[in-house]
């Protein structure tokens, strides 16, 4: 299967991976033929890319965690978000009816069973990922924007755990990191629903309201849970930047908690490849952005960014590419030591994938051939 932006999908394409709604229900099942009306349905649900199966598809790409566990995790984090938001709305209405000051401190108590359930899910996620600890991420997690916050929280957790494992974190450190990653956007439950999907055209006032979610999330967790400082710092500081240009504290480099530095990288990568701003960025371009902005005086921690990109497949199997010699090819494998130079097969119309000429771009006789760009049709 291969990932294709919604605007490049043609009628008759076969959906290779099911699309789910915010309740974890199947919106469109894999194997279905995409008609014009179904493509329009995906657009209405703000799904910006899908995996399709065609003549150039190369088998099934393995996810890092079990699909059923991912769906359960999305459902649980959604439950927590909604429970908090309901308490916020109920408290605000109470304050209004009492004609109290709106800046009065809100005290929210969310049933601890929600957090116990999330901790159990994180234990299972860690088990799956540790079992697959050498697996590189070759599958972009497709989301619809109606449930983006919940699905995004889960994928950021998966990516953060992978980085933590690469950094050889012990089990306790890894769990603190994972909880912080899953809860990193919990503060969005406290702000206007219209602002939870950040847009570049926000007014300065709207941007400031959005930025409050880091502190609001940390304050809530500090007062109402027993979560560790390490977990909470992942929530408070995940928008801090290595060069001091982030928020809410404007701190830099080692001043930023290690968990927040990890979550920051995972957060940006997942938003870029999910089409959060209306455009799906291919994995290779997202990787280039992260590495180009890593290091002293830049946005990301260099060591973390470097470890992260080594776990991501920039050209997933099934990707169609244009080579520097003007030939079109399909990616059929990757080289773990140099994932930017994968194994490809040269496309010839009328030939099956198995009959195409194979090139390993890491070999000495192909070093002069590079990938110019990803393409979506032959």
C-alpha cells in the first residue's frame, strides 16, 4: 500500500487501510473501492490522505502497536478530555449563576479510574513497542480532524516511547515520558473548542488563548492527580524550543525537561505528516525539516532529533518516487543504516512489480542516483 493525499486519489482506487471516526468506529473499511462520493465523504471528514492499494503496492506495512490497542487508547483519552471539558463547563455555569468572578480558581476532580485505565493502556503500548523495539516507523497514522486531538495524542505517545527506548531510558522514566506524551494536549479541554486546532491565521488574542493550554494542562494535573513531575513537565513544556523561542516559559536547551524535548519532536512530526494545517507533508520532508532545525540556536534538541529520524522510514514501502535520472520507481525496501537511500524497482508499464528491475540505492554502482521527489501517479 502507499500513502496518497486526498487531492491525488482517483476513482476506483482501493482503500488499503481502514479509516476510523472519533469513536473508533470504521468510517470506511479497507478493500472498498473509492468512488467520487466516498472521496467527498473523506474530504468532509477532513481526512487529508489515505493508504491505497494498487499495482505498485508492496504488501502490508506493520504498525508499531496493535490496531485494537490504538483504537482503545484513542477512546480512553477522548473519555478523559470530555470528562474534563464537561466539568469545566459545569463549573463555569455555576460561577455565572452565582455571579462570581470568572477568574475564580476552578477546582476539578476527575474520577481516577480514567487515569488508571490510561496507565494500563500505556503499559500495553510499552509492551508492544519494546517487543518491536527494532521496528522502524514505516506507516503514517491517518487521522480525521474531528478526532485529531485524540488520535494525535496516541501517535505522539508511540513516537515518544520509541525515542525513549533509543535513549535507553529505564522503565520508570519511559512510563513518565509516555504519560506526559499522552496527556500533552490535555489543556486543550480548558480552552474554546474553536481554538483547539491551531491555525496560522489566528489573531494575536486567539494565539495567546491557544498557548495557555500548556499551563492549564499542567495546573490541572498538578492539583488533581498524582502524576510525576517528569510527566507534568512533558505537558507544561512541550512547546518550548531549544533556542528559547517557545512557550509558555521561553526557556532553552537543558532548561527544558528531557521529556518535553522528546515530545516536542514527536508532536511536530505527527502534526506535519497528518495534514494538521491542511497539507500532508511526506515523511522525508518532515524529517528534513526536523534535522534542518535541530542543534544549537535552533528549535529542536539535536541528539533527540537525530535518534528520532533514525526510527522513521522517510520513504515507506509502496511510495512512488522520481529518481535523479528521470526514471520513476516504487520503493520496495529500506536500508536501516541509510533510510534516505532505499531499495527501489524501476517502473515499466505492463510489468508486474515482481518483474521490475531492482536497484539498491546504497550500492556503489547506484550512488550517483538520488530520489528527487515523491510522486502520486505514473
